[in-house]
């Protein structure tokens, strides 16, 4: 089980989730944040602080947002950042890149 960030985060990036995360598994991309699924301990703190309700547990995610499960995971793979499991967010692990799904996201789709 892991938590997943979805489209309301795009172009908002409030950042409260990143501060709340006790294992620093939330990483900043160009337009949104992404949760490293192997590092997430599923504590749920991020979900409770997000002001736009962008975060879901993977098993509870609405059907029309399921594609964000793979978008969060693939952000860390070679096709995007290639970071793998960095072991903690920080200045070194911040990117202007996004998953292609997010890069092509149009504002009106929120
Ligand atoms: Fe995004 Fe919500 Fe975190 S807007 S940066 S998922 S607090």
C-alpha cells in the first residue's frame, strides 16, 4: 500500500505534504509533487494536510485518477528522473521535469 498524489496538485504544489512526511518520500517535480511508492510508509499524514485533497491511498483512489498510481511511480524511473529510491527528498532531488501525463495536463481538467 502507498499513497498517491493526483491532479489537484498540478500547478498548486502547496508543499504541506512534504513538510508533514516523516520519511521524506515526497519529491518535487516541475508542476507537482510525487510520492516514491517504495519509500512511502503509508502513514497518511500527507493526506490529512493537503488543502486541495490531491492525495489518496492507492486502494481508495477514484477510477478516473488511477493513472496517477503509475505516474507517481514512473517519475522515479529512467524515462523521467531516473532517481530510483533516493532515500529522502532534498535540494539534490528536485526537478523541473514531470511525468508526461502531467506535462501534457491542461488547466481545465482539474
Ligand atoms: Fe500538492 Fe497537496 Fe502536497 S497540493 S504539494 S499534494 S499538500
